[in-house]
C-alpha cells in the first residue's frame, strides 16, 4: 500500500494548486500531514445556550440569526475597523463584534444563521460577544460535523475555513483509515493500554466523547514519545558496540593536581569524579552530562578529567561558548598547572609539562595556524577554545576526551562535531541549566547523568531584591555601600544603546552617566559584545584585578565569569531577561565569602515577568529556578529550539505527561534490548516510521 506521507494533498478531490499552496504554508503537504494536523481545541457544542441564558464572563455557544450588521471605523484608532452583527433567537438578541477583519462584512448577511461561540462580555452596560468563533449552519447535511458534538477547532491559515477543513479531514479519514497500518507493535499497545491508530486519529478529530478524545490524545502522545526516545535509546545502546578508549585514570598528573588543590572537593564533585573515572577507565566511550549550578565547581572536575586523558597520552579539548570564558579557563588552569614551589620536578610527567593552549576565533590567522599545526602534531595536550575548535582545519593526533561547557549555548549539531575529530573519544557535557532529574533522564536519554547539588562551602549568602524604577536610588545606595567596603559591582543592561521607542536605558549611556554623575567618585568600566575583543579583555582584566569598582555591561557577563570580590549586581529592566539568564547573571556574584546583593530593577507589568522576578527573589537553587522556569514558560520555550528534539514534539507535553513519557522510554529500552536492529517482522512498520522521521539516524544507529 502506498504510504500516506507519500500521497500529496493535491491528489485529493477538491484541492487545486491554489489550495495546496495554502495548506503547504501550514506545513500540510501529504495525507499524513493532514491527518496529523490536530485540533487546537474543541468546542463543546453539545450544549447550546439561548441568548436569554447568556451570562457575563461565560464562554457560550448560541445558534442565532443575523438581524442586522454593519461595519465602521474606530474613532479612536484610525484605520481600525469594527464589524458588528446583531444576532438573535426566539429568546432575545445580542451584539457580536469583530475587530479589524473587514472581510467579515460579507459573511453576516441579514437572515443567515450561525453557531457562535465565544465569551460574553459587558460593554457600555450591555452584554456582547467579542470576536466569537462562528460557523454558518444553513446546510443540514454537515450539521453533524459542525455542531451538536465536540467540534474540533483548528489553527488554520487565512483562506481555509474551519468548516472546509473539517470536511476535508472527514473525507480523508473515511478514505484512508481502513488501509492504515498501525506501526506500534501490538504488544506495546496492549501493555500500555493504548487505542489503535485508526481509532485514535478518528477520535482526535471527531471525538465520540471526552473520554475517547483523552485516550486518542494519550495514544498519539505515546507514539510521539516513543519515536523521540527510540533514537536516544538506540544511540546509547550503540555505544556498547563501539570500541572507545580505556584511559589511564590513575597517575602522576591527577595525583599531583589533587595534592596541590587548595581545597577539598565537595561530596558532589567527588561522586561525579568517581563516575567519570569509571567511564573513562572503561573501553566504552563516555557520554556523560554533568549538571551543576553556577559556581558548583564543574571546572575542577573537567580539569581532572582532562588530566586522566593526558597522563595516558591522549589529548583533551575543552569547548566553551565565549572568548572571555575560554580565556578565563585557560588562565586559571594554566596557573593551577604551574608550580607554586620553585623546585622543578624530575618526573617525566609533571603538571608544568602539560602543554596547554587557547584557540578562539580572534587573533591573527598565522598564530591560529601555528596552534592548529601543534594540535595536529600532538604537541598540545589540552586545548581550550570556542566554536573555533570546530573548524575543519583543527585536527587532533589522538583526541581522547571532549568536554563541552555550558552546553545549552551550543546546538545539538555543534555538540556532535567535536567528538568526531577523534576515534570515539570520551565526551563530558557540562551544564549550569539544571532540569529536574526525572525529565533529564528522558530528555537526555542517550547520556549518563551526574549531578553536583551543593556549592563549595564558605560562600556568602546572596540576597535578591526586586524594586521599581522609582526605587532605583535604593539599589544604587546598596552598590555604593558595597564599593565603600572595597567590593565590586556589576551593573547589567539588556541593550548596548538606549531605545527611546521602548524606553530602555542602554549600557553605553548609563556608563557615561555613572562615570560623570551618579558614581563619579568611583572607577567605572564598560564592557559589551560589540567592543573589540582586545578591549573587552582589557576591561575584564582590570575588573578582575580590582582596578575598577563598577562594571557596566550587557549579557556578555552571563557565562562563567569568576570574580570573588564582586558582591553586588544591579540588573535594570530585569523583566527583559529570561529566568535562566537572570540566574546565570546572578551566579557572577556570591562567589566569595562575603554577603552579596542582587538588585533587580523592573516595572514589569505582565504576569509572566512578575512570576520570573518573584521566583528569583524566592529561590537561589538552580534546580528550583529551572522548575519554575519550566512551569512559567512550558517545555518548548524552556528548552529552546537548539537544544534537542524536544521542540519537535507537537502532540505530547512531557511536563504533563511525564508518566507516559517514562513508559514510552521503558518500552523503547525493552524494544532495543530484544531487537536492536528492529528487524523482527512485527517491528518492520515501526522501523520504517523511525527512519522516515529521523533519516539522519539511519547510518548512525539502526544500520550501523
Ligand atoms: P562552575 O563552572 O560550576 O560554575 P567553577 O568551576 O567556576 O564553577 O567554580 C567556581 C569557584 O569555586 C572557582 O573559583 C573554583 O576554584 C571554586 N571551587 C571549586 N570547587 C571548590 C571546592 N570544592 N571548594 C572550594 N572552592 C571550590
Ligand atoms: Mg563553569
């Protein structure tokens, strides 16, 4: 049988090239696309109200006749059109209004009948329905699709009516469902108690009942979750089939480094290291995600892991998202490797002997070529860099370990590139955007996960306060007091140049203002992403050395900067930052023993912005913040486009259906364990589906 995704929509009766184009805009090109284009919501049109029954504030459905209609332009806003229709039934009449949809005029001809669905409001003392959804109800034959039931409402491009679309779906369901093969193996369906595909598609569009709609939704979410989990699970399983590197995890370098470390590792760091050590000692390639809040000390862990690779003769690469951060890591690690005591060791391997280099996008190309050559010749043991590491010219002699810091800043594709530069190297991915563990296991289903929950001891408390622009002086007073005590201040703005349109202060202008007015008695510096890299470096190092009291900046600060005596951060227009971003920013303070202050200045008016700011005031734990963020934004926004396939999820919601997601993962694991190649006859349809959805997995997983 021909597959539904191969039957183009234009072969369906009544769909000409023009319509086909409209549909293509909505991403519907094949019959399968169409059948998987689910309703945005349903209207319960099993209960019709009479006009007399309408109550303010209640969404209701009425069936009424147009008594009169008119269109006029708003007095207050030029060019803003208003369409009004007075509609009524035997019990009374009510006005319906629509804004800026002048073409509606043609629909509401006196005498025509409509089903109208919308919220009832009071305007100028009278009840009205504003922008209700409507369906003409003249023709008897379509009655069953459009009223008297749970009616599907779709998000449709202009030019396609709900009514038409329902008709089309109905037609295609009738025609193609009987031939449809369910690609979910029967045993999985029966174990998970799921509807079959045909019944699910039928009921997601035209539910027999609320109960059936729920079951249909569950089945369709499950299949999506399963298709999302399978590649992850297969990838994880495929690791056990590939030979990696068994590193020399105990040795001179790690021993020396630990001995010299001026502090003891936290329990979380120790546990993580133990896990990494086991992975690296094994001949299977490590794929580990290390989650730990800002300041939890992931870098030390990464450094020790690097030494494990290096002491066995391999190269390690550490990739970070910004140049500032690369430099900071480079300098810190270099200083940790250089001998504090004058006496040179006579050992063949010593920390001082570890050859380490920095590779970023800036700098002259001859220098970069030289570094690239050294990496290729194996003259470098540890390279720290930015995206520049991904360039084709960068080749390794024996890359044994890849570490990616602040992974959320990189796309999935980028993340996968670096490890390809070695023969199946171990991979450690670090993130300071923690997500709840239950979710992490399923979302990063191809990775093993380590977590550092605590911060190193001896950190001062960080207090967070939210204030309005009017109370700005209070925030400045706190900053002033901190500087007087010898501390340093970050002052963060969402933009470089101020915007009159949005009424936002910019970093540049505020820097001038601070320097000449507000904080003229202090030393103020400015850093932003449009400054030359060298200028950024100069300012950053001045601040680190304590030669500046106040650093005005944009979000270039966000990632990883480590200055322990910075104890105060003022963020203006704080509502313009995301929650994760604010948390990252706040992570720049509270790094020393002193109490720190985070002052969020905002006149936020939206509910969402207020929720973000109060979450910041309430929580300091990154996991808590992440949970709140997820709640406020929902998973799609939270994880962002670049993270992973999660945003591909069109049907299921991993937050609300965590149990189902887990179940899908369990089934995926069971499937792969029993039939790694999915070659059993009853798995053929599933394998087909998988390859069709994820063609890129063909060579990497199932086939290879
Ligand atoms: P992260 O990358 O997780 O945000 P860092 O690795 O930058 O955190 O560590 C933050 C600071 O804490 C660094 O100055 C580091 O030297 C210090 N640090 C790390 N581990 C410990 C520890 N166990 N005890 C005390 N200080 C530590
Ligand atoms: Mg870090």
